[in-house]
C-alpha cells in the first residue's frame, strides 16, 4: 500500500456552503476523509467526491480525479480512506492524504443477463444519483469496511448506522441487499456488545423492507419523488428528443419481463425488484429509461390538452373580469397559458383531482379572484375547497394553493396579467371619456 495526496475543491458549493463553511474547514484538520468515485456525475465521469462526517464537502480537483477514481475502483470497498492534512482557507481548498493500492488490477467480465442487457443497450440514458443516494452508497461501503475491522461502537459509528438505517429503504438493488445482510452479520460477530446489540435493531429494520407499506413508499420515491430531482431534469434536458419507440423496445428486453410488471402496477414492480435482486447500475439504466418515457409522453399529452383548457379558462375569466375584452384576451393569451400551466395544472395534479372542466374552472376561479383583488381569499373555508375539487380528501389544499401562489414564476405571471388588466382599464376609461 502507498499514500497519495489530493486537493479537494468546490467546497463552497456543497454541504459546507454558506456561513458554516470556514468554521467547518478549520475544524476538519486531521479528520477522517472518505473518497468515492461518482460514476454518474453529469460533467465528469471520473469525478471523485470527498466525504467528512458523512457530508459531501467537495471533489478531488480535475487534474487529479482520473487517478483518484481509478484507485477507488480498484479498492475492495470502492472507497479511499485518509485524513485532512492541510486546510487552505484563502483558496477554499482541503489537502488530503489517502491510502491506495500499489497497482490497478484487471477486472473480469460479469456475464449475468443484466450485465449483458446493459452492455447491449448503452444508448439508454443514465440519470445521476441524488445527493442522498450518493450518501447512502458511501455509507454502505464505509460501514462494511469499518465493521470488517471490528470497530468499537463510538459516536461516529453510531451516527453512521443511524443515517444508513434512515436512508437504506430507498435502494432495492442486489448490491444493497447483499450489503445489508453482510453488515448485520459483521455486527453480530463483533467483539463489542454495543455493536452486537445494534445488529438486532438493524435486522428488524431490514426485514420490514419487504412489507407492503415499505414497497408503497419505495414506489412513491421512484415514480414521484425521483422525477422531481435536478438529476432527472438534467437527463431530460440532454435526451429530450430521444426516439421513445426505440427506447421502449430496449426496455422490453430487460430480463424477467420487468417492463410489463411496471406497466401493470408500480407497487408489484417494486416487489419484483426486491426479490429479483437486480444489479444497481443496470437498475439505474432501466429506471432512467422508464421515467424518461413517462415524462416525454406526459408532456405530449399535456400539450395536446392545453389549447382546449386555455380556451375554457379564458372564457371563464372573461365572465369574471369586466376588463377582459376580446383584444385583452388575445394579448394575454400567452401569459395566461403560462399561469394555467404553472398554477392550475400543478394543483390538480398534486391532489390527483380529475382533469375535468369543472375542476379547471374552480382553479380558474381562484386565479380570477387573484386577478381582481391581487390576493388569495383566505376566509374561504377549507371544506369548501375540498368539496369543489372532486376526488380530493387532502386536508392541505388551501395551504398548497397558497404555496402555489407564492411560487416566484406564478407571482411573475400574475404581475404581468394584472399589468395588462391595468392597461385595459385605462384604455376603457380613455374611450369612455372620448365618447362623452
């Protein structure tokens, strides 16, 4: 084994950003640091992330990341461990020393059906891991390494196990399942009573991952929360014009007919994933393709409904607003479309309300009131809104409407509409004066 020195940069952009950055940097001297290759990084596939106290604090510099990522990949735990040797407050950098192997060994080909599929269909886009997923991956590998060394249950290890237990439910890959059981086995075999005691608690938590409730939470995460992340949005931006029919054909060839399972039921699909033990990287490719197809088709369907929805909304607002002359309607149509997309559609989809004319008009009524008064009518009872949005029994609707109004893009669209209404009012007043 040998030691290598690397420079950690970009600290102002990650967990230590803001007022706490300098304090955290000063306190990091001599602390343990863990490096992990971030394979799904959008900008640099050789990026190596640095973690201190399970927080991602920055990256190995571009000049050094090719070497550091190669050493990560050849290590038994896919991590490099070391310490902070020097803190550079002026340049906002950390200098770390880590232990690496002497050589880079050759890797063997894995020929399981999943790896064969991944090799044949690399054209499928790959969505990056979220910050929490990266943290979970690092913790999983780090815990295996620490427990293999029979580490005592100090405050750091206790905290890492707590965080790992909170996050582990969001990974159903084969590697995650193997690692969870390996971690429990290592803890049960530990010479430290506190570690052995904690193993039973973790075993219960792992067993609960197979419950229907846990699968529903996982399905919600995969198909509602994950598509809302920045990592998914970036993937969509890069692959917005992909051939969806060709992509679907590739996904249908995924082993064990998992594409058909997904179309039948998201929860049953998650159950299949849990028992089929799909490898992590192949699973990520598959999910990326699924989410991209659904997103692109959903956008097309929404665009197909927009013209009728906007015409209906304009007609309704015209009856509420005496200034909504035909000229005014034509002038604000683009602005109204933006507002309807960002506000009305957002509320109905959030609450799974039916996309009916009645419900769209109700949302338009709220927006119409905003146009007339400039504020949301807070005195309207919550039960009235719950009743009007058929199919909705969520108690937080009024709060969500207020949050929707508080959205910066919605505010900007409302301001533009109100400004256009003001111009229309002045034009009407000018014509009336001229007539008299």
